[in-house]
């Protein structure tokens, strides 16, 4: 069977590997989708012999055991490793059955990040009415913690690197976003810290006396430095608790997560959905903080779904913000039409992918801004209805003449079969005229 195996420089590639040989308590699952986690990016840097990545999978049971779900049942599973493959063997204690209304994509995003969030909050105890500071909040764990804690009555302040990375957190219950942990307004009863480096000591200083900091990661890979005496300035007698998510009954906790999704109380944030041939590129995006929530990779079974229109547009705008030309180009249908408003030199219809990417977005729009100066695009809102998606974003840049361009833009994107076929853009054309076309 085919599987993803470790390759050079922390990435992965396809390989033929031995088919699964299940133990007496294991079912065989044909994998439809899998997710990836930051911890796996670390493990891939120094892979152990005979180890393959993959802890989060969803798929269909194709061989079973007396205590297992019947053949054909849709399941989600949490594995120790080796899940990025066509088939996996899963102990019956490590899986949960999926109801029809929970998709493979949503399910694949649940295991490690969802179990971590659930168990972090259990470790914290009751959070009703408590003030929580959550660092690294834009990732997979952060989205689940935010939604679960807010629903349980907590006030969550989320630390993210940009408004776009925090937008979804606000819609699932975060009370405040800050873009630097130093700006969080404490004191907090609980800090959930997973960035390390400078972040942990600053987050700790925001804790109320006697509060608790749960230390569950070090995404920055920077060790922390703490000063005993600084604790007297606020978090006196605080508890710092190390956390590892492995304590618990995986089958029961996966079933809880599935039930919450199925009853519309937990909403996996699928920041990127790609075919599994793109696993290497998605790993790179995860490492470089370009995935919001979870990334999900799909295998070509008849049930895997095409990327939904909202994700297509989100990925496109985020690719523009990141200058990721390959994703920008791949987002458009060959015959896309972009309609730019008003009576400016750019106004009118731009037809065809190459014209849109190279002439309109590239040469024509690009030449309006000062070379070497950043063009900052920030996605602020996304609304989807069928194949139409309305996106709002802000665009800030320096015009050729040195004037500040600062516009609020919106567009209706039409998405079919996973690509953008039409865009009708709206913006303040008067501001554009004054700043970009002063003559
Ligand atoms: N202890 C456990 O049992 C356990 C279990 C699961 C996960 N973890 C840890 O928990 C953390 C969150 O996991 P996850 O799967 O949600 O990860 P993730 O999706 O990669 O999210 C981590 C977030 O941290 C933020 N971040 C801030 N500074 C960073 C830096 N220097 N490098 C990279 N990211 C940085 C990023 O958000 P912005 O770009 O918006 O700042 C990123 O979205 C990770 O550190 C992971 O290793 C621990």
C-alpha cells in the first residue's frame, strides 16, 4: 500500500510499504482523510527508524474483530503513528463511530488537537466565570480550547499574530484578541501556554495571585527563562503545571468530541484541505504559521469532498497576504473573470487566469505601489452561501508617489469545483483614485 514516509529535511514523500497486519484487537480502516499536528513536524525533524507520521485519521472499517464496529462503519481514530497511509490498523479502544452528519474532513481534524483541548480544560477544572489567557490560540488546539471554554462560561483572551488569524476565534466565543501577549489585560485566573520563549514569562506575569498556568507546549522552540522574584509582582503562589495530553480514555473522549460536532457545539476550523499528495507543502505551511486551525489531507476515496467554497476563498486571500504565487494561481479556473469597479485605469473585466494573475494582480496592480514596500492584506470577514462567498479585507500599502494607501475592500467570489470562476470586487474607488492615480 502507499504511505507517507519521512524524507530529508523534515518533510515526507510517498512510498510503497507493507500492508497492515492487525493484532487480535485491531480493526483495519481505509483512510479517507488525515490531519497533522505541530508535534509531528518536530518528530519529522529526527524520525525514529521504522516510524511513519500520522496520529489523526478518519475512514471506513474494511476488516473487523468481534468487539469492533462492523465492516463499512465510518470512524475516527487516534493512533500512535503511521496514519498517513491508505490503510491503518486501529485498536478498538482508539476509535469512535461517526454519525452521518459528521464528515470525514471534520472528524480527521479532531483527534490529537481535540483530545488535548478537552483534557487541558479537564485539568484546569471548572472554568465558568474564569478569565483565561490562551497563547498560540490560532492553531488546532487553540480553536477547540476557545470554543469549549467559552461554551463552559469562561472569558477567553486569545493571543494571535494577526486579525485574520483571530477572526474565527471571535466568532466561536473568544472575548478579546491581542497580537502581543504583553498587551493582554489581566489579571487572569488561568493561563494556557504553548509558545514558550518570551511568551511564557510574560503570560505568567498576567496571572492573578494563586492562579494556574498550564504549560503544554513550546511552539517557538525557545526555552523559557523565569525569575523567582518577579512572581511577587502579581502571580504570587501561582501554580505552573506541566501537561501531556495522553492521560485519558481515547475511545470515550473521541466519542465526546464527535458528539459535540454532531450536535453543532464544536466546529473544527479546517484551515486548509488538500489532496494527500500535497502533504509536504502543507507541512511547510504549518511550520511557517500559515495554517489556521487544522490542515486536513484527503485520500482519493469516492467520499472525500472537494474543498468548500469558503476555504477556497480564505486560502486565496491568505495566499495573497503571504505572496504565495503557486496557491494564488491554483485558486483560479482557467476562464475566471475578475470585475474591478469604477472608471479607473484598472476598471473593467479581466478575463482568464493568466490575465488575472500576471496582468491584473501582478503587473497592473503591482506597479501602483512603491517597490520594496509591503502590501498588507488582512482578511476581516467571510460569508458563504452556496457557491458564492463574500470576503472583506483591508489593503494597506505605500503608493508609487509615497502616499499611504489604506482601503477597505470586498468581493463576491463564485467558486465551482474547488476553484474561483468569477470575482466582483468593491472598494472605495475615490480613495484609490486620489492615492494610486493622482494624475
Ligand atoms: N502537551 C501536549 O500534550 C500537547 C498536545 C498537543 C499539542 N501540543 C502543543 O501545543 C501547541 C499547539 O498545538 P497545535 O497543534 O494547535 O499547533 P499549531 O496548530 O501549530 O498552533 C500553534 C500556534 O502557535 C502560534 N505561535 C506563536 N509563536 C510561534 C512560533 N514561534 N512558532 C510557531 N507557532 C507559533 C501560531 O499562531 P500565530 O501565528 O497566530 O501566533 C500557531 O498557530 C504546540 O506547541 C504543540 O506542540 C502539546
